[in-house]
C-alpha cells in the first residue's frame, strides 16, 4: 500500500466547491499526488475525473493511488493549460468543473534531487524534468538586470538589485543550497518563512512560466463553449491570486464600456457567470496546525453560466 505523502490544502473547501457536480467530469489540472482528485471521487460517486500533470513521478504515483476508481479516472501528461483546453474541447458539456492548485507540489519540494528546496544539492526546479529551461540556466546565465526583474516581480524581493548583483558576482552556482548560503545575509530575517524562500520562488516561477500557465488556463476556460461549470483556483502567491481575482471580476461584469462612457452601449450582457467567493477561502485553524503549507493558500471559485442565445 502506498504511503500518502501529504494532505491536500483546503481539502474541505475544494469538496464543497464541487458539491454541486453530481455527475460529469472534473478536470484536476495539477494532479500531483492525487490528493484532491481522490477526495473528489470519493465524495462524488457519480463523478469522473481527468487528472493532468507534467511530472512523470506524479503520474506514476497518482496512477496507482487512483486505480481503485477504475474507468472513472483518465490521466494525461502535459502542460495543464494546453491539456485542459483539449479536454474541454473534447468533452464539452460533460465538464462540470475545473480545479487548479497553482505552484510547486509537495512531491517536488520533498524530493531534494529536484532542486526546489533551498537545502537541495541541485539547481533544477523544473516541474517537467524534460523541459529545456532549468534554474541552473536562469541563475548562471541570465543578466543582472534580468535577474533583478525576476526577483522583484516574481519574488517581491525588496532589495532585488543587491541580490541580483551578489548572484552575478559569485556565480557559477551548482546547487540551491550554495545559492541560498550566498544570499542568506541579504534577506530579511524574523519571518515565518526561510529568508531565501522568496528568491527560490522567483526563480521557480521563471523556470516553469507559472504565471503564464495560469493566464493561459484562464484564457482557455474563457474561450471554451461550455455553458455551465465551476472553476476553482488555489494560489499561494499574491501575483497568482491577483490574476485570478481580476479575471473572475472581469468575467462577472455585465457592462464592459469604458469608465468614461456617459451611458452603456455594449449591451450590458457580457457576464459569463458569478464569483462565488467574494473573499478568498483560507485554511481553518485545525488545517493550519496539521499542514503548515496551507498557511498561504487561497481558494477562489467562479460559477460559469453562459447564455449563447444573447
């Protein structure tokens, strides 16, 4: 029997988000260890699921874990924005939900050889081990100005220029641990996270194009022809959450006229549904005690209801 390596974040909230999906297909865009997938299948006996991941280790593990659910489960490998678009096009109205847990998985963090952790002896950070761009290339070949931009925009590192300058002056680096040690003295202390976390996060987001993937997934959902489904997105970073919040708000707007317009001329019927979470859902106290990684998790849910006859 497999040992389950982690508890999926916001598990109760995810189950509730899809409680109205009595039948049909939920697409788990970031399957990982299959934690959310197994809970959704267990709590919705008439539900089917398509699990997506680009990591062969995750697929191997989840294939075994989800085996008891038989033909209710289909697993596909690839970038979730691309595969989800294909799945929506193939299945149409059978799709009743889209779930995405954005960011690095526990599977990847816990395996030091993957190079995600600041304690790792490697410098990799690829969610897809076959992807061409790795953290090694970003850290050791990007210009100082490019590194500074990444650190500031993706890691919100306040002294990004100094950190980028230090990285360039001390490279090459062969491991995440070596990089962390080189910049440790420059990072703010006293927070609940390791001082190097924001730098590692910024590099990881660049390597995996995480913000681009999230945006492309939302684009695919928006352009799909599916009339009714739930969309639930879990984020761990303020930039990701902002992208989801702004997109959901746009989807819920009936009037898309410019702010300076004196009167509505757009038809006032452009909303494709409604936001179900005015504020993001966060972990409850007992989950925070059991799973520290849930501390920064935020879940936003949108219900798509389109009327193409308008």
